C-alpha cells in the first residue's frame, strides 16, 4: 500500500531484531520553527509504526481486512533534536462484543540518545475482517 506522507516525510520503515516494525524519522525536513521535530511528523511516524504492527498481528491471527486507527493518544515528553526511531512497545488484543477485532498498541519514539520523546497509545481495528 502506498501512503504519500511516508515519502514526503522521508520516513524509513524497518524491523527490529524481533521482527517488529520500526520507523525512522529524519530530523531534516521534519523541523518546526524551533529547530526541533514537528509534532505532526512525530505523530505520523508513531501511527505508521503502530499500523504496521497491527497489520502484522492481524495477518498472523489469520485475519484479512482493512486496518484502521480507530483512536489514538500521544504524549510528547521531550523535544526531538535528532533523527528518531519509533518502535513497538506492546501489542494487546481488545475484548470486543462485535465482529470487529481490535488491538491496543503502544509505540515509543526515541531520539539518537535513546531517550523516549513521545509515547503513542492507539487502538487499531480490522474492519470487514474475514478469516483466511
């Protein structure tokens, strides 16, 4: 799937040692008027990382469908003054009464000094889910 913002923000998708997705956000091209990373770039980096983790988890569970971010909350803990990497902290299923499977995913964004700069907690749903 092509997401135009990935190219415009120069985000680089990778995986960590366990195979979980990570997303690198370069500082260059993503700064605000203070010379730190723009909050929208931080959010986009984290939401993309969570999206890729949700897509992978749903596929591993044998579910096919459209993955969407249903809800998201981000805490900006410190300014980002370097390139940063978003990585998955946790993935947990949500008990749902309906037919729409959902996951809660926490993503941490760390700077070049491995300091946590932002924490995203989001719920991703697999809409129109079918078993493969």
